[in-house]
């Protein structure tokens, strides 16, 4: 099985709620996925898991895996 390391650009933006709390939203434009978390570390871990799942799903379905 061939293994390849892929790097994806992730954009993280803070978002304020009406109650004053802040969440962080992470986007991976290349794969079209996003996620959120209460901290930057939390959202990075979450979006990395999402990227891994998206790439695995594309590979499993024999679809092209986009690269940045």
C-alpha cells in the first residue's frame, strides 16, 4: 500500500456569540470541510480528524484526493 503525506491549508477564525463567548471555526477549503472548538488547540485537533476521515473516505470510494 502506497502512503503519501498531504498538507492542507487550514483557516481558523474566531466567532463571537451574543453572550460574549468565543468559538474558533476552522476551514479546509481544499476538502470543503469545517469544524469548531472552544480553543485553537481543540479546533486544530478536530479539523485534523475531519481531514483524515475525508481523505480516507475519498480513497475508499476510489475518488481523487485533492491536494493544495
